[in-house]
C-alpha cells in the first residue's frame, strides 16, 4: 500500500501542512512536533514526492484551472484573468469543468497530478477538502477561488458575500419591501451559506420576519432559478421582491417572470448577485451586486505563483469587496407601513 502524506499527518496527529513544513525543513516548527512527524515518517516508511521542487525550476509550465460551470459567464471572466496572467509568464492553462460534481472534480484533480501541473486554481464543488489531498500529497500548490474548503490548509481568494448581500437586501428594504424572497446557490457551498447569512442579517437588522417558504436554494443554474421562482410565485402570499444569489439563477427568474406576464418592477422587484453585460441594457436595467470577477482570477494566479516560489509561506485567505449597482428593477413599494423607512434607519 502506498503511504500518503495524510497518513503521516494522521500518525503524528498534525495537519498535512505541518508535515510539508517538516519535510522542507521549515524553521518555524516546534521541536516536539518535528520529532513526532519524523518518527511517523520512519515508522510508515514514507517517501516524499519531489515533483513540485523540480517544477519550480522550470521557466514554463502548465497551470491547472478547475471550475464548476464553464457556461456561467462569471467563470468565463475569471478564467480569462488566469489565462492572461499565465500567458504573461509563458505558461499555459489546463482547463476542466466539474458541473458541481465531486466525483468529476476528483477525476480531474488526479489527472492534474498525473500531468505534473505546476499548480492549480480551483473553484471546489464541495467545501470538504478531501478531494484536494492528491494535489497536496504530490506537493502541487493549490489556491481556491470563489469558495473555501475545510480540512486542508490552502490559500483562497473570494468576495465578501455576507457584506455584499446585506447591502442589496438593505436597499430593497429601504424601497419599502417587507416580504423579500431569496433564491440562493446551494447552501452546501461557502458561497451559498454566506449569501444566506447576508440576507438573514439585513432582514433581522430591520426587524423583518424570516419566512421559511421565501428562502430557497439549489444548483446555481438557469433551470433552478426558473423552478424556484415558480414555487415562490405559487405561494398563497407571494413576496413583493426577489433576490437571486447567482447570475444563472437571475436568468431563470427573469424568464419565469416574463413568461407569466409579471412586470419588473411594477409587479415584482428583482435584484441579483453578479453583473452581466446585458443586465445594463435590459428594460428595466437590473440592480445587482457586481463582483470583481477579473480581479478574483488575477489575484488567485498571483497567490499561486507566490506559493510555487515560496511553498512555506503562511496560508492566506484574501477577501475582495463587491459593488452595489442601483438601477431600475426595484421600484418604491407602498406596504402600508409608513414607519418602515425610519425603522430601517434606526
């Protein structure tokens, strides 16, 4: 049986990152911890992989990029930033699409190891970091983008989803809406949960009730946005405003509203997370949270290059800020509560 880095970590009672630091003779490891790791290595007969060390000596290499949905324009812009930066360094990218499928992700990550890529930028399909372990065991640096993982120590870059979502929900509230629905990406991802947290925070700060039927989540695809919007509209008492937590969910919601003859914003206010080029030419133009998508990709690649050059850097988590763009899709709503505006400001 092949002994893996994670086996050594489990035997020594430390993280895989600590084992890596011991193997690279990092100075900031306590002597007793270093001794436990070295004993575990000897007991298990572990032989460390030297692929990463040889790759760092290459001038040109391949950068792996693993994303969840190539049809989503968010990832199109993000990948473009990674490709631009890689090309500037005489590198190429190896692009894979997982369709939010953990098994498909594992397949591609194992392939990255076999192809000996210099490093990987990944939007993980799951927050559990187990699928990244083959890369880490092979000494291949990893940066997650848009989402974080837990259980392994890797760099990440993402957007402040909580703050951005709370800002757009506050805007809807200040326009007089009290019954606000949220259609969110899957809550099994950090992105979905953080946008849910931002929604709850804004509603609770305004002392508005959280109605379970108005909060729905699913795979971040157009068909999901359409279906969940249908379900919300069929409630005995539908909301007056809908927040969609992803651009593909927004597309599905718009199509559903249009097919039912529901006017935006006269009959239903609609705001969304992500800004697509055509959203500014809709009638009415859509109020959105705009993510710094290109900057996310550029930052992820810069962090990966730094990790390749200096593998013993402390793990970093960079959070970028999004921007609220107010347009015309959220008209003032008279809910019969003249004190609402004062309550929100309180």
